[in-house]
């Protein structure tokens, strides 16, 4: 029985590139950078100022509520008002030393334009702290 020994071609073309070492290298570099990045941010030596131990009282915000019901009636708090009276009340609120937070509450069945009219009225008096109340479902 005779054996035949064939020599493999040394210069044969590679049909596929093995990317496993490349992926291993990419994941290794990713892990190194994830560990090293937070350390680089904290490398600046600073002496931060010391806070006094004095207890601070919480700042109480003043809320003023404007409500619009389904019929389109305006309320300042729980008091029924007209648009002219609402304008005067907003003028009075704008002259307060501490700007109040204006809460706007409107019925869901109202047109968007009625809410925008109230927002425009609030903005005319340069009141910038505005909260639109909604219900979470």
C-alpha cells in the first residue's frame, strides 16, 4: 500500500478573517477606559470651601391659583372673577416683593386658546413662575 503525501499550498488565499482577537481587544479597551475615566475627573486637587453649620429655613413659595371651569368662568383661588378683575389681581401679584408661583388649572374640555389667553395675561405682567396643573393617569 502506497501512501501519497501531498504538500499543502503555502500561499493559499484566506477565505475568512478571524475577528475574535479584534473583538477581545475592543472589549478590553472599553473596560480599561470605563475604569480610568472616573479617575481622570477626580485627579484635580482642590480645597473646597467649608459650609457653615447654620440651619437654613426652607423657602416657602407663594402660590396663586387661577382656575377655569368647563363653562369658561375664571377663579382666583376659590373666588369667581371676571377677566378684568383677573388682570387687576395679576397686576397686584406682580408688584409683590417675592414673585408668586401662578398655578393655572383648566378643565380638560376647554379649548386650548382659553388657556393660552390666561398664559398671555400672566406673561403681560412679567410673572415667570408658572405651573400648569395636570392629573396623572
